[in-house]
C-alpha cells in the first residue's frame, strides 16, 4: 500500500569534491504520518577504486536479455537521470552503458538522479561515487538505519524533494587521465581498465552497497593515536543495511561490539567477516558471502566490499570487490550482489531471485504486502514437506514451521501480531533441499 507523505523543503548546500574525498551534503526534511523521515548528511569512507598491478584478461558480459533490451532501445525497470560534466563522447557512452545495466536490474518508482563528473584525480585513482545524503526513519525499519538516498526513496515510493524534486541521489567522479578502455563489448586490452566496469562498481556504492566501518583519523588523514587507534562503526548513531548484515565467523554481529573499540578494529582486520543477508546467502549456494577484511585497514577499500580472494578476477560475483585488473571486464553485478540488493530493500526487475530448483515460475506468494496470512502456491502442484521460516531485518527467526503443501499450496496464518515491516520468507523443500528466499512486506 502506497503511503502519502507531506514534504517540507530546505536549501541544499553545494557539493564539493576534494580528490577522492567526497563530502555529500543534503539537507531536507520529510514528514510521514506519525514518523518523521529525514534526509541527512553523513560522511563516510568513499570507495577508493584502484587497478591491480597485474593484468588479468577476463570478460563477464552483460546478460543477453539486458543487452537485447539496450540494443532495441527498450526501457528498464527504473529511470536514471544523469547530469554529465566534462565527459568525452566515448566516456559518456560507456557511463550510460553501466546506467542501462543497473536500470534493467533494479525497480524503482522514483527517478534516480546522478551527478557525474569527469576530470583529473590523484595518481592511480580510477574514481569514486556515493549517495548524496541518507534517508532515516523509513517505516518498517529500525530508526537507526540510514539508507542511501536512491534506496530510501525507492522504499518510501516518493522523491525526497516531493513530486517535482530534482535533487541528486548519487554523486560520482571519475579520472579523465586514467588509462581507460571505453568500449562497450567487455573486451578491454590487457593494459587498459574497463570503464563500464568501474562505473558499474561505483554506482553500486551509490545505490547502497556501503558500510560505516572506519578507523578514525587525524586532520592529516592518519589513524589518530590519541586516543589509541580503534575501529568505529556507528555514524552519528546510525548504521547502514550493510552494517546490519555483517557478522564474524562465530557468528557475532558487527553491531554487537563496543563502538568505538580496539575489538572492533580487530574485526575489521581479522579476515573473518561475512554477510548474513538471507537472499545473498541463498545466491551464494547457502554460504554466507565473505567480505573484505584485510590485516591492514585501508580506508575506502576495507569493509564495504566482497572479499577479493574469494571473488577473484573472472569470478561472476567479482564486481563489488575492491580491485579491478587491467584487461578485466565485469558487466554483470552477479547474483550474490543482486541478492544483497534485495536484502537491503531493492526490488529486482522481473521479481525476486531464486535458485534453479525453486524458481519464480514454479511458485507464487500472495498477498504481498500481507496483513494476517500468506499463501504459498506451487505451480506444479506437488505435495512435498517444506520448512517455512520468516526472518526479520535483524536476522531473527520470527517463525519456523514444517508444513505439507496440501493440494499444491501452503497457508501461513496468525501473522496479525507481526509489526509492519519487511521480512524474508525462506522456503526449503525437505525432500531435496531446494530453497528460495522471498522478501515480503507486512502492511
């Protein structure tokens, strides 16, 4: 059910780019029924995307159905509006290719506005991007959760500026002096870095793949020795969806550690952090995806990426790792990344992701949003036993039952007591282990 929001507007400050240190400033307030939704300014470690020292020739092409839609001029499931500044025609065409890929993978009723700058950056720096502000107090989510602007607007179904809003959701800057390959064919020479891949990666951060994990620094950007070097997570009291889904191998949530603390820094540098997002885990073969937590904390690389050694160059889920090799092309975010996008709250173009054994074509879940009950219908009409779990956004199992699909359907009742929020419905066939996780909304 779409909610109506009353908007109140304030002047925005100018956005300034200092090399790779981006300050994303946005100030406006939204009032939504009994809860106040705000768009706030929060600093964070912007991704520093560098090329690997050694070339690696590999190519992960855009999915064929997206390639055909782009070639035929077909519209996507979301609309990106890009304000280009300083781009050459070749660079702009490659940037637009990355935009077209994301627009055919994610659904949003709200236009996603991007300010893109093309100019000189520091030696070796390829580019950076991030959200132009964070939305807090989104209904159905914890009040300390900060959503990237584009994701937050998708969740509330409204532009943060109101129906005629024109504010940026993502700010991106890319090097005009790097040795980029601007072709669209995912076939860069061994000595050049594929520009489409770099833009696709950075837009992923702007769409919400980021955490607030960091090491506090002094005015020169060095780890501050007074107090002793520590790790910090909460940003003005807020966390991101990424932070919510990160845990160590114990498992202990990253949010359970004293903040700031040396113990938290040890987690950031212990090479033992994982994402427990239900859908990302399902798309990773039931294994929690490993995140990048090297022994030395590297601001802009550590924490907010998938693990480089797990998702190496040429791996289908390697887009959101911290490095890209010359000669490497990645024109598909991969199912693990898309699974996490859905965990965060994005709607996937064409419906939720699934395993090969249980597909969207073989199952229907209704109503969604639901109020007091859910019906799971199996199109093939089988009468197998299924383990049914409902999991909340904090990873807590709210319901766990074994049910038989009598006449090809299962009804889950007595859900009135659940709070209005987003949940994950996990369905596992007890006979063959096939599983699917579906995002559902209690409204």
